[in-house]
C-alpha cells in the first residue's frame, strides 16, 4: 500500500523550492497548483519532477504549474514540462495541464513555439487566467459533491453520496469499499477539524476518487491502534488504518483554507471493519 503524500520542498534562503496546494473549484473540480521558485538547476529539476509525480498520483482534474518565480533564462526546463504534458495526457481520464509564465520571459516564447510541433501545452500569463481556462475544459458529469456540517450525521450522508455515485456509474462493486473509506475520512474531519466538510466523489476510469476537505491545516497521521478496556476495537472505527487497507492510494494536500484528504478505490477488498449505517 502506497500513500501518495510527501512534504513539499520548502523554499530555502535563496528562494528556491517547490510547493503544492489543492483548490476546489465552485463546481467541485479538483485543481492542484504547483509553484516553482528559484534558479533552474539539478536540485530544482529533481524536486520538481518528484512533486509532479506526486500531483499526478493524486490525479486532480487539472494541474496548474506557476513558473512566474522560476529563473530559467536559457529555457533548460522545457523537457520537464513537455514530459509532464505527455504524462498528464496519458492518464485516464487525462489531467488538464497548464503553465503560467510571464510573457516577458524567454521560457514563454519557447513553450509557445512548441505548439507548431503538435506538443502544445497551454501557457498563460497569470494563475487566474489559467484557472478560468482549465475550468472550461473539465467535464462535470462524473462528479458528485456535497458540503456537510461537522456533526454525527455527516459520515452517513457521505456514505449515501458514494452509494448514489456507484449506482449512477455502474460501479456497484466499489460501493462497499468506497463507503468504508469515505466514512472514515469524514469521521476524522468531524472529530479533528470541526469545520464544514466538502465531500467530492469523482469517477476515475474504472475506479473512484474520494476527497474530503476541511478547514484544519493539520495533516492526517496513521496512529497506533488503541482501545479502552473491554471495548471492541471497531467500536469507533479504525480511522486511517481502514483507509490504508482498503484504498489503492491515499494522501493529503494543503489548501488555502485547510487541507484535502483523498483516496482512490479501484476494486473491492476484504476488510475487517464492518460498515455502519
């Protein structure tokens, strides 16, 4: 079991680094923003490649790469963006990828020039322009979303949303594992965040992508299991242990308001935790 989360590479004293942030659009589409700062060298190329792989593992609807703080006078980073475009296009469904490069930088001209060779990668001057553009390309038919209050009824409402999605998309075999995972993610948000909870269920080819956003910046951790004396282990659920054992991938990413915890479910697995409700 792999967890698709790793810490972003913070900016050092020279302002060099890579950061990732998730955004949830008004239509519940998931858009990741990857920001690259500093001079392009071997270290930044490596950190950027690792961060891009992380973003693609999370499989957002779209990825915006902000290069307004990148210093690359000789456009040496071009192969990285061309490779990223090919990888994004090969995913099912494809991830919409866009670059943000100020038009006065040499890299902008170089990337625009690639369009003649059939390798066009959309380039925009500002992040806001890129957000508007990618929003128009993201289909909305394979996505259900709701906002829940942080109360005891929230996990049940989230489970019903997964059931509705599986019924609508012909994925009945994923209903049980999907309900288990979403229940634990929402329960964690209720207990530890106590803020409104945004739940999004998205079809990803033959699987489900589940995301739960809340207003707490505290990232989730898998803790050792514990129980009170005489209390069954599953009395209050098994939290992230259930997510880890049931989902194919899971992870978390910060947002401007808090965080999004996500999981991908692709096939039913036998799990020890009984489903509630």
